[in-house]
């Protein structure tokens, strides 16, 4: 991380000096920026995003806590928003050849990463973006515009286990794996990328209550239980409702299948490719289940996290 921090802009290095810091999960430190724990590079790109992004009313932002179903939500929203351009039944559908993170870029890891500005003028309409940045830190142009935001929330028990597995998989082999107990204590204190998770969820949840036609709050577990219903809801919210003919023709089921964990995990691009920050796509697909935490947490840990929640 020392190398990474060396590459930061002078302005960002100075900002970091003024922020509280804690030991990180993967990088040596997490810094508390605007109330949330972030890696140094994430702070640099968030500042740039806050300064430069000009929202359009037709933009769609997909927001999540890491490991709560970001990849899935990106795939579903892309399939819905592009279903007139790309036939869902086609063998050439982009979701068969690209990872969802390549089709729906992250503000903080792609567009505003490395202190660079990407040209957004060629992105097809509606422009779809992903982010882990909490609601409070979104640029004012997003808050003032009437672009849509979709949030996906997942049971913190599962999000914790998913994060712990993921971090240990992407850590360089030269670093020791992070013990579950240590990660758990940090998680309960809110010290995890874009944590505390409860503040993150509350920020978007409150906004979805105040502006329900502009902020949709979805739950991973509801989507696992009834994807057809949730997909219809998402499509209507985004302004792409399915016609009766499309429904009869099985479009909803086809999108659900195309974006399903089982299908995506086995695609060549997701078995061997890399997308965000050169991480291997295969690590984005683990089990895709609800309730796997039961296999890892002790009764004491369950009680402790329940109290936090
Ligand atoms: P598990 O580690 O519990 O399996 P994110 O996309 O935000 O990084 O979240 C990753 C989690 O979502 C992982 O959870 C991953 O397996 C699961 N996931 C990935 N693609 C999915 C899909 N198409 N449907 C359901 N879950 C999916």
C-alpha cells in the first residue's frame, strides 16, 4: 500500500493526514472520510467524483455496500435498460461476453480512478453507473437532479462472510490471511470498506422513503425468493416496464436466467477474465446463497452482531 499511496496526488496525501485511520482488511489502512471507512485510492476518486460529475436526469446509479449483490444488480439493470438494443434471447448478448462491471462502470474504481477523468459522452442512454459511495457523499449534482438510484441491501451476516472470503482470496499470497475473528470485530465496529454498514444502509433507506419514485430500495433476499416480481418492480421503476407480449414471451424469465448466479458463474469471461482493478472475475462468484453465515459464526458472534443491527 505504501507504493499505492506514493502515487496519490499531493492534495490527497495532505487530506489523508487529517483523517482518522485504522488498520485495513487488505490495505494497511482505512481512513474515515465523511463518516465512512475507505481506502486511500477510494478517497481520491470520491473527491474527484464529487467535483466533476454532472448528473443527467436520465442517469441510473446502482449503489451497494460491497459484497451485497452489486454484480447481480448491475447485470439485471443492464439487461432491462438495454433490452430493446440487445435481444435478450440473442447468443451475442453483451452479458455473455462481458462481466457486468465492464458494462456498468464504477465511479470510484473506473471513471474517476487514478485521478483521471473519463469521457462519458459516448456512453449509451440511459447511462448506468455503479457505486459503493454512501448517499451523504454523492455529488450534489446527483442529489439535485432527478436521476434514479437503486440500492440493494443484504443481510449483514451474509455480507460479512462474503467480504471475509473475498478479501482473503484477493490478498497477495505474501500476506497472511485475515482471521475471521479479527475481521468480525472490525466489522462490528463498522471498520470495513464503506462501513459502518448500518449508516450506509440507513442513508439510502431514508432517501428511498423521502423520494420513493427516485430511490428504489431492494433486498438481496427478496430477489433470491422471487426474482420475477423484483425484476418487474425494477423494470417499472427504471421506466422500462415489460409489455404484455414481452411477459407472455418469457422475457422476464429469460433475464432472470441470464443474470442468475449459476449462469454467470459458468461463463468463460467470469471464469477467466479480470475487470475491476484487475481483480479476477471468478472471485465475484462464490456461493450466491442466503444464510451461509450459519456455517461460520459462533452463537456468541451471532448475538454480538444481532445487537449491533
Ligand atoms: P457470496 O460470497 O455469499 O456467495 P458483490 O457483487 O456485491 O461483490 O457481491 C458478491 C456476492 O454476490 C457473493 O456472495 C456472490 O457469490 C454473489 N453473487 C454474484 N453474482 C450473483 C448472482 N448473479 N446472483 C446472486 N448472487 C450473486
